[in-house]
């Protein structure tokens, strides 16, 4: 039976087990041996990172050809216009080509843990939150998509991948689930 770990990756942690300083790699948080990330999150992104010991499952989660939807809570600088949201929904053209259409909507600020370090606050520039769901996973794609519509990303939290979410998992904590969605808590 494949192992599947749902990990809430804190800001500043690499999506790998080696190569960083103290507190900067998965090895500092996940003690399960033989599991590897299915996909990546940048060091400056937070949220759901899936780890598994099953190569086939890893490919199904991370490869765009399987259309696993990834949902992000994105704090952006500026005020999203209806036009910007429509452009995200239709897909935007990036340097590496057009993105697939996304689901995008303006949301109220979510109740999240504080980020360390905190996001910079500027009195003269408003910020808002968008929920953005994509079915591919190019390098820094969400940040590049929001920038393409004039909304630089300030904070990026991956909340879900397919049916798996961060619900009930604090930053730096993990939960093991059966690949078929049953769960056991750590």
C-alpha cells in the first residue's frame, strides 16, 4: 500500500530533504523514510506538499497530463478587477506559452497562521486575496500568472491538491492518509 503524506510546508523551507541549513529542509519536519515530494513548492511559498513512496502515484499527482487541480490562496498587491479575474480564468500567456484556463475568484482574507517573516504592509497600496485553481504546475506559475494581470503576489499558500487539503494541519506538521483518502493522524 502506497504511503501518502500531507505536509504543511512553512515559508522558507525547501521542497527537498537535503541541501539547506537547519530548519530549511523536509528532513527537519518529516521523519518518514522513503517518501519523496510529488511536485514542488518554492522556498517562499507555503502550504500543502504531498510526499509518497510510490513513483506511479507521484507522477499522477505532479504531472499536468493527469489534470490534478491545485488550489492556491494568493494575497496580491492591488485590487483585482473583473477583467483581471476573467483573464486568469481564460488563461494568460507567459514567456513559456499560454496557461490552461484557471478557476479564479476574489475571496475574503482567509484565516491563516501568521507568516514569519510577515508580508510587507504598505498603507498606500491595497492588497486582496484570490483563490486560484490550476491544473498544471509550471515553475512559479501562479506568481507569473498574477503578475501578468498586474497583481504581484505577496503571499502564496497552496491549500489543496485534488481532494486533499491542508484542513487541520498546522505549519510544519503532517498527516498520513491512504491514497484512497482514509487518514491516520500524526
